C-alpha cells in the first residue's frame, strides 16, 4: 500500500494499526517513495524494553554494586574536595 506523507500524518493511528496487522505502507513525497512503515518481527518486539523494565534492571544493578561500594557518596566527596580547595 502507498500513502502520502500528508495522509500518514493525518491518519497516523490508522496506518499503525494496518502495520500491526502485517500491512506494509510505503510513504511517498511528491509521488516518490521515501519511507516504509512495516510491522516489527516477533524478535524485534521482544527487544523493545519498557521504561519499567529498564528501571528494574538499573535498580538490580545498583543493588548488586552496593556491597562493593563503601564510603561517602561521590557527590559528598566532590563537595568536600571543593570546600578544601577554596582559599
């Protein structure tokens, strides 16, 4: 299926629904193909990570590093260092 940029812009949700169903949409500009809207493969769909999943990964990483890191927070170390460097 082909559609102009204007048509895709005006009815974007509709074109995304078509792509989700497996339709391939060629986007045209002045009747020349410039882009393609295609559905994600199952593998690509698995790779997309939601914000909550990313935050959970980062929390897990932070917790795993907590036992290895000791002392004052880096921000406090920088503040203390700057206070000592002033005249």
